[in-house]
């Protein structure tokens, strides 16, 4: 089943706007009180559904979050 070019473009625009908005709010919340890092990760995850360039920083942030969680729990880091 193929979708129309309009629907594909609409999805691309929606993903781009939603992902960019989450990343921007996450960046703002890095300096203001709030959940900045989770919003950055969420924004990159949304963008990674359509853009390959967003996958690399997303994986880097996921590894950093896993390492921080493991350190807080006192468990050795998995690589």
C-alpha cells in the first residue's frame, strides 16, 4: 500500500516540527528548571524516525543516560 506524496510530506513536516519543538524546549529546560535531558532524547527519537543524522546523537545520549543510571545504582556499566 503506497501513500500519496501529500501524506508523506505531511508526515515529514509533522515529525520535523514535533521533533524540533521537543529539542528546543529541552535545550531551554537545560538552563531552566525542568526535564531538559528527557525532552532532548524524545525530540531526537522523533527526528530519528525520518532523519538518519538524528540517530547518532540519540544513541550517544542513550548510552550516556544508561551509564549515569548504572553509576547511580552502583552497577557496572554495560557496553
